[in-house]
C-alpha cells in the first residue's frame, strides 16, 4: 500500500471494489493509499489502515450515540465523535483537546466536510464515482479533497478515514430509515 501522507495533495477517491462487501479503498491515481473494512455485514466495528498504522472505529450507545476512534488492538480512545441531535453534524474531539467538526453540507447528503475549530474546511467529500455507470449504482464512492489548511494538521490522514466512516454510517442509517418508512402502514 502506498503512503496516504504523500498523496494528500492529490485527488483522492474512496471506492468499494465489491458492491455487497463492506470494504473500501482510498485511491490516488489508481494506487491504494488507505483501506477501511467493516468486521461484519451489519455491525459498526471497522478497521482503517494507512501509512503502516491501523485504527478501529465503532459506534456505541443508543440514547447518547458516539463513535470511538482507537489505535487497533487498544482500549483507549484516541478520539470520540459525538453527533448533534440532527445527525447532520457533530464534533470529533481528540484526547489532546483538538476538536474538528464533521458535517453534511447539502440537502441531498452528497457533500460532506471536516472543519477545524476556526471553521476552515480541511477535508471535502463529494459522493459518487468519477465515471459512474450502472455497475456503480450499489457502490459507495466519493471524491476526497484535502485543502491547503487541511494539510497543516498532523491528524489529517486520520480525519480522511474517520470522515468516510461517518459518511458510511449516515448512508446506512438513511437506508434503514427509508426501509422502515416504506413498511410502516
């Protein structure tokens, strides 16, 4: 796997190689620079890998949901994401006190951003494939742009991974709500 840190100035692209498998690759010019894979078909535990490191992400809680970010194999939280009640925004707080905001930026939930505490956009996601066709209809994909401001943070690579995980959770929740709404009669 190539180094994500070396490709933060390039256009990055999250792709799902197999439509029904919850495994994703972050690519730059066709090279894999990071991966994210869910442990089971329906659970929220996922492992992300980049630059020789691995992290685990897991949604926890029902009444006060949050996502933990840990170095894989450890029990200490490196960061915790807490969504606001709307579910379209939340804060990712690192244990060193650094706080970032993840947010959906449009009505259709096809654009997302990670911002710093000053409101500067660090990472942008745009849903969809580069050359989307019918075969990509059931695949989760997004173009990722790391801004100049984003490249100044040491956590940027991890932010790219956590942001994608949060997008996948949001998509899963939206799909579940649609199924529930269609079967309610």
